[in-house]
């Protein structure tokens, strides 16, 4: 047993939070994950309050027969449950800016036969390809930098079990009620990504991109990979609020999930929350999305302030000349493409024994302690580790400057296009030699008022952030967060299907 930053790893099975940080919020987390059908007459909503009117908005919820839940500081609001027939009334109630229906969403698997034929790629090869090995030779390994991961939690497997390696934040899922699952990765996604970013097991010769960085895990998805808007917003809000609490130094936030963007990022709640994290000094790295059944990036990667990441395939060698961008990495459009790409095909990382992925896809096992997987989720994890290295090298870097270095030093992938690769594949060795850029991003910003007008009446149109675009009414009606908006490839779950977790080559 080891104790690290207020967390006790107990026999590798349970995580106990002994810190009192945000105790009241954590106590309410189970409320957030309640299924919409648990009380048939009630519907869960995410409420944003008008400036200075949070208490008034809460009283409005109660006056309509509803209950107020956990506070979400990033959107100046809270989770609530209200009678299903009073949602329209709530949107016009005193103190309320917007009320978005919050729906639990699930993942489903899909097929991609090409990935099964791809040879395994070790993280040693990844680090050589992106130049992280050269920074490591200079002592730049991510030490002193914390990377927050909003995902399905982590488990203390070798590589993540050392003292001070993982800080376990709150669990906002229904699994928080069970001590045997609280904070733990029952799905298998978060542990795999954590290994890519910060994993470190010298005895086994395994290390992530930033092996001396620390992971801050915030659990937002359960054993079937399901999550919802409220859990994600609560998780991102906690990261921003506590980026410097209890000895933390959160400088990078990994978001390997997304939703299809119907109109404009300026009216998307996830994009708004990601921008608030960016403005607070956190580099937000978001997966571009998998599958090209639609054009354009998922949100929040569609927001131009964040670092959006597509995937590359390293081929058989750790050199750029035989690389390509796989056809499942999300293609951009005329308004937004991935900023960069990074290795994301058949990456070998840590296995989560007994998790959903482990039980359902044993063919993906590599040896006893590892799994291989593909997706922009994995590529985003590589870039999050890379960002931590640049920040260790120069702690004064702003998020805009980190993004500028990653984009400005990227190398073109053979036969790729700007819509598939953005600036190209990241090159840390080159990034470390570039002068620090001075440019500041200046895009239209996401707006709570745009979100408000997007779920008001059909007569309301807006021009959010000066984009010149009108938004359809009821943008965030219930079906916007149903399962069809969170298909498997939103969490890169199609990379965890039989075809992607095929026989490994070592």
C-alpha cells in the first residue's frame, strides 16, 4: 500500500479519497448520473444562471417543483431535476439564462477491419518518431507538470502505481456509490490513455511520453463507456477550480471524447467549458474524432482555441517517410481542421484487467500487462504528454504559445492534406528549438448567450461572436445528447472493437 497526495491505493482494488477537497460536490455526484427514467415525471437539466442570479435561478427551479444539484462553476450554473412538463417554463424563469436537457449517452461498437492488420507500435517508437526521446536525453520528462484526464478513471496497474504518480480527483459517475468502483476504470479507456501520457515502469521497460509527469484523474464515464453532459461539465469545472489546489499544477487537460457539432462551436457547452480552461492557463488537448461518415471535427475539438488532434499511422518504422493519416481519423472542413496529428494507430499501452474492454476483447492483449488500440483518443494522449514536456522545459509558456510551438514545428505527412493533418505531425525536437511565439489567438468566443438562444423558441436567432451564423432553435433538445450523438467513435470505441484489438505482433 502506498499513500500519494491524499489518495490511498489499497491492495490495488480500491481508491479512498482522504482529502476533504470538494467534499460537498463529490457527495452530490451520484445525483448527476441518475438516469432520466429513474423518475418518470422528472428530467435532468443543466442550468446556466444570469450574472449574479444563481440563487434566484435555484429558487426558480424549486418553485417549479424541481431539485437543485451540484454546482458547475464554469457555466455559472448547476445540475437540476425538474418536472418534464416545466422545462419551457424554466427557460423563461427568473435568474435562468439557459436550461439544457441532460441525457445519459452510451457507446456502441462498430467495425474497422483495416486496424486489425496493423502491427503494434510501442511507445518507445512513438517517442523516437516525435522527438520526445531527444528531450528525455536532456532531462525533460514532464517532471513537475500535472496532466488532467477526464475519462473513465484509472486503475493502479504497474506503471501507474508508484507513489505520487496519480492524483485521483472526484468520481462524477453513479459508480461513485460503490467503494469497489469509485474512481476506478471499469471500462479500460482511461487507463490505456494514462499509460500513453505518464506511464512509467522501469523494471518492465515501459514509459509514456512524459513519464515523470503526474496524472490527475477525474472520472466521468462508467463501465459501459457512458457519460453525459452534466458529468463532463462537472469534471472540467473541477479541473479548472482546483488546478492549483492541494499541491496540484495542472497545465494540460486531455479530452478524448466529443459530440457532433451541428452548427457553431460558439453555442456548444463543451466548447465553452474548454475555452474557460484554456483561459485559465491550461492547454486543452482534444481528440478530433474517428470515422468520416460526417465532415468536420467533433466538439470540443472544433473550437479553434484548443489543440485538436488527428491520428497518424507510423507504418513499420519510426520515421516520417512511411507514415500516413489513416482514413478513420476525422477530416476537417473549410472552417476547422485538426491542428496537428500524432501517432495513434495500434499503440501498446497499459491493460486494465477485468475491465469491459479486457473482458470483451481478449484478442487485444499484448503480453500480460498491455493492450494495443487505435484512435484519435490515443493520438490526443500523445500530444498531451508532448505539451507537458514543452511546459517543463519552459514553465512560462501560455496555452497559445504551446499550441504555436506544436503547430509551427509540425512535419508534413506524406500524401496527407491540410484537412486531414492540419500542420502535420508533431516534432518535439524541432519545437524545443523554435523561438517562443508571441501571437495570441483571437477567434470568436463561445458564449452562454449563444447557448441560451440555441434552445429558446423558433423565433430566436443569434449572431454569436460575430460569426454571421444563425442557430436553429432547440439546439440542445433531448435528442442532442441521446446515443446517436455519442456513437462509438466519439470515445474512439470503434478502436476497441474486435477488428481493432486483433492479434498483436509484440
